[in-house]
C-alpha cells in the first residue's frame, strides 16, 4: 500500500454546550498521513489546538475498532463518512487526498441533543431498550443451553440483527430522524429466537411507543439508514418490525 | 500473611459447601440495602442486573454514554465453558487444570475451580437471554478451540462474542433499570471511595457533562472497572479504559496484587507510525486456522507470495509440535519477539510476522467441494469455496484488517505483532471477591484472582460473567447480612464532605498547572518507558531505570501539563489528565513488582530467569505467592504475601512441546 501525506481544510461544527447556537469553524490539518484513522487525524488537530492554547474539539470515541458504537461524526454529509459499512474510527485517511475540504458535523436529530461540538446525547436509545429490548429471565432461571435448538438460518439472521452497535447513524442518515432500523434490529433478533417468543407482542408495541415518545420521526422507507449503517443491518428488519407491530396490535388481548 | 478465606474441604466441594453455609438476606431487608457498581462491562453489568433482580437497590456508573459501550464489547473470539458438548474429553476438572497451568501456577486453585464449575451456567444464562451464539445445522451450539487447550470448549458469535455477551448483560441491566431496581449513571466517573469506620460506604463521582461532583452512598461498593493495559498508552484497550477506580481503591487501603502480570497478545496489527492512538487485536481464534511464519532468511524483503514453502519457518509448529500455533499467548508473543529481534521480521518496520490463511482456505475449499459432491474442480474454484468458508468464520476480522492496513488478507498473509491486551494483576480479593477494605469488592479484570501470570484465550469473558452472575450474588449476602441494621448514611456526613473536597482539590490543582505539554504527551512517554523496560522482557537494570524515569516524568507532569477548558463543563482533556496521573503511579508500582519478582512466569519474563531454550523459568521455592502491595503514598508501598497452596495440581515446568 502506497502511503502519502496531505494537507486538509476542515469545517467542523463547534458548539460550547446544548444552549449555544453553534457554528462551523474552519481549521487546517497539516501533514496528515494516509495511514491514520480519521480520529487519529482529529487527535493531531486537537494536539495542535491545545498547543495553541485553544479549546480542542470534543468528540465521542472509545474502542476505535468499530464495535462500541461511541464514535458519531457526520462527514461530508454522510454518517460515518464515505466508506460503506464503516464506523468513523475505522475510516482511514487514504479515503481523502491532498487539498480536500472535509465538513464534519454531529448527528443531527431532535432526539439526540448536542452536548458539545460533535458529542450528542443518545440516552434515548437506552430508554427504548428499557421498554422491552430484553428477555425477562432472571439469573439462575436458565435450563441447559442445548435444550433450546435454534434453526441455524434463523440464528444467523438473529445474529446479523444483533450486530447493531447502537451508534445512531441510522437516525442521523434519515431525513425524518427515524429510529426504526435500531428498534427493528432488537425486535427482530428476539422475534427470530424461541427465547424471545413469550414477550414478542408487548416488546414490539412498547419499544415502538417509547421510540415515538422520544421524538424520533416516522419511517418512510427511503433506506438511507441501511445505506449508512456501519454494521449493514438490513432494511428487512424494518419490514419484520412492521409485521410484528401490526400483528401484535391486532391480536394482543391487553 | 493475607487470609484469602478459602473454605475448608476438598477442592470440588468448596463452593457447594460455601453456598450451603453463607449468610442470607431476606427480601424485605434487601430492599433497604444499597449497592454501588462502578463499571458496566461484563462483570459490572451482570452484577448490577443480578443484584437488582435479587431486590437490592443498585446504582451503576459508567464513563461512557451508555453501559452498552464498555470495552467488554470488543472481545472477539469466545467464551470457555466446560460443557463437553463435543464429547472430546472436557470436564470441570480439565478447564480448571488448563487455567491453572495456563496461568503458570500463579493463580489460586479454589477460585479457578469455582470458575470452571459455574462456566456451564453462564452459557445457559446467556442463551436464555437470547445471545445468538454460533450454531450447527442441527440447531445446537457450535464450539472452537483456543490457545493452551486440546479440547473444543469455546462458544462464540463470529468474531463478536464480547459484543453479544455484553448486550445480553446490558439488556438484563436495562430491564432492572425499567423496574426501578437499578439506577444508571452514564457519563459519570468515580473519583474516590468514601470510607466510614473502616468500611466502604460510598463514592464521589463526577458528572462528565456538567463537571459537578456528586456524593453517592452504598452499603457496599463493587469495582468492576476493567484492567490497566492503557498504562502502556498503546494497547488493544479502548481509549477510555483506565485504572482510576481501582487506583482510588488502592489509595484507600485496598491492596493491589501482581501488578506486573500483563498479557501481551501475540496477534495484533503492527504499529504503523507515531500517530498511532491504539492497537487492534486480531482474535486468537484466527490461530485455529492461520499458520504463523517468518522467512528462513534474515532481512528477507521478498513479498510473502514470492517466498517458496521450503524457505518459510513455521516457528511455532517447529518449536511446539504438540500445540503448534495454539500455544498460550505469552509463549506465542515471546516467540514472535525472538524471531523479530533475530532479524527475521517482515514488513517495513521488520517488527511483524506473517499469519497465513492460504493452507486453511485450500483445506476448507476441498471439504466444501466434497460436501457438495463436486469432482474435478479447478484450484481456483477450490480457493473460491475456501474463501467463502473463511469469510463466514472470520469475515469481520478480515474486513477490519483490510480497513486498517489497506491490504487484503484473503490474498496476502496478515502481518501481526504482539501488543498489550489484558492485565492479570488487579485489586487483591479474597474468595468472596472482597478487597482488603470491608464492603469494597472487585470483579472481572479489575481483580487479580483467576488467571495467575497468564490468561488463556476466551477466559476473560468467562471470569467477568462468573463473578457478576454467579459469585457476587452469594458472597455479598454474607457481608450484607450483618449490615441490615445500618441505615442509609446521609451524604452530608463529614466523610463524604472530606472525600469530595479532596477530589475537588486534585481537579483544581490539575487545572491550575497551566503548563506547556498536553496530557497525551506524558501518556505517550510513560507508555514508551513501560513498553521498553516493563514489556515482553524485563531485567533488573531496565526496571530500576524505568522506576526513576517514571518518577521524573510524574514530577514533570504535575509541573507542566496543560489542560484546556474548565472544571465545570464537559472536558475530555481533564478526564484524561486524571487517568494519566493515576497511570503514572501505577506504572511505577508495576515496575517495582516486576523488579521484586526475580523469576519468570507466564507473561512476566525476567531475562535473568530462563531455561536453556529460552522458556520462562519459575522459582517456586521463592515466588509461589501473590504479591499484594499496600499503598502508603507515591513510591511508598508495603509488600504483603499470600502463599499459593497447590493441593490438586502439581506445579511443573509448563511444556507445550
């Protein structure tokens, strides 16, 4: 792999706190190696800002290997940037070339208020899980694991849905700020498995109700969420959620 | 001499016997007892959920924006359990034995046996929660092998086992939050323990969004905050992984055990430059199928594909024929370092070896062709089929490798090198997971208890969940049963006020330095000292130098660090500064411990103590003990020893040949 260095212009969203109105700030990133990750480029820029006595750019990040779901930058109009199926932390600078201007914004959604700069509050996702994203089984209740055989195909589909990292890119990508892909991934995982069956109806109804309460928008099937999801969670999960929700609504006795 | 409170009786009945006799707390009293859980990884989330289910009032804290993001999420390969579903000779005893041996006979037998006993329950519990483990076509669970064992006892969910297990524990935790049994404090960092009359009674936490300090009371406090690998700056840990909670416990009287026992993982993506912020693991599960090699010729600059078979040195298979590529991590790491130091390394830095899947791709391709009854298939077709199988097993890891390096591991071998991954040392705990401070417990990687001097692959997830789901719910009752008359202590108690003002003073002091160097500057310097002198190989002179260098660096940090922003706002640089301040003390203690332990064992390799063929040489006569350090002040520690008694396993020179 050929390596190269580049100079870039960054237009970064700066916002001191949730009450501040916020604005774009233009910064220069010099001598950036194509081998750096996107966040390592931000490390370099921040080190420079600190040395100049300025406030570094606040951004969320943790594992830097694409699995914790903490990083959350909207880069050149795309959630997590130009590479498909990739989180911001796994995006590498060889995606850019010398002289590029890169625009970086936080997730934009009413249900994800900005905390500072590129950091947003995603606690709404936790509250949706609280509404039913689990199997009610206390520790110690379980029978032997192999007493519950699961069709491999269904197990694989459940795993693919469960791969969601809860980053919120689906919401950020959606023009309606809908959280349907996130909610459908959890509902699908548990609807596909026998363990999730007893609470199947209430789960779909309650999680959707909580999603609405948090102020996420409606789904209009544009598919932007699937296109931007770093874990490539399938849109078919939304179809499954709709089936689950409708059938629960028609058949539940409560 | 430390008393680990190990129950009497034969090894295989100790836990059963303990459970039969420990004190219980009735449901009405549980409602009045408050427990603080610091950290929400596998250990913390499973403990908080299980204790909430029992009816205790639980408060859980994490510094991330959601408990689902704790670094357990990044564990890749799998979780061990002595289920013997494969009928290949596994048993509780075998798992126990492999773990004690893998740890190079520096773990406590009773704890490890208990771990093996509950391992099966963990799998049951996780499956019941809906954790989507890999399955066979018959619908039953699939297993694979990990290093240091000869059976298939590892359960997995592709290369995302930690994620799936953590999301299981997280969902159980969120269920208890919804039920009101657990209160969750995300974006909060514990900055001190509050002790009243010698017992842990609460914590001081900083709200990371507002910067406000908060006082929280608890009848007991659980430290589940993970390991301290980030002392090295570069490690496979998350950027935020830190030792602050464990270190505050240490400063408050909890002994810190075996700090020098760090695990350097053999298969990580090599460092690419000075900008590097972290290192990425390539799961040990890859060694099921990948073959590790270097060229037979020194300084060979040819591409891997241009080096013919007979000019390749599969050095692990050569040196360890019985275990081959699946030797334990410490052994594999040292072997890679040995080859690179001798001039056989590959890649531009020469600090890398090849992990090659060509043979596995061909083997799987042939199997697949057979399965589909395809005859006379071309080599290309075989390779194509084989790649599909490998993609199903390790696809996410291969993708990650390709994104980071820009190379395609299906076509060309991966380049890998060892990196800091896990810390076996941690807070000293007794059999009940209680530290030397009454009411203060430690679970998961944050404690020292089960892995000795080297952890086997797929055992960290097992230990975290064992501690949280199946150990602490019993052992904490034994303590809290005597606390039912203790009313919740109001947080205007002088001890809370004193602890809060101490924390405030430290933060103010950090902010007032207004020096010239960033926090990362100091962290990187510390990391380099640690990696060079307290890394894969250690010697007396290097360690003595490291101690002095760290002391000097610490003094410089407190004179010259620059932290922008304010205390009372969201300030990630201030968070980092507090953590690095603690690493600067802990790093020194790691070197002191490494200096004290004049033997090699597991991941701790003292160059002065090796066999003729370069293997770690233990000194059981002098060092068969746990080194537990009591904090008296910076650079001032008192060593306490817990003798390790082996009733069941006879320590021998570990051999994987």
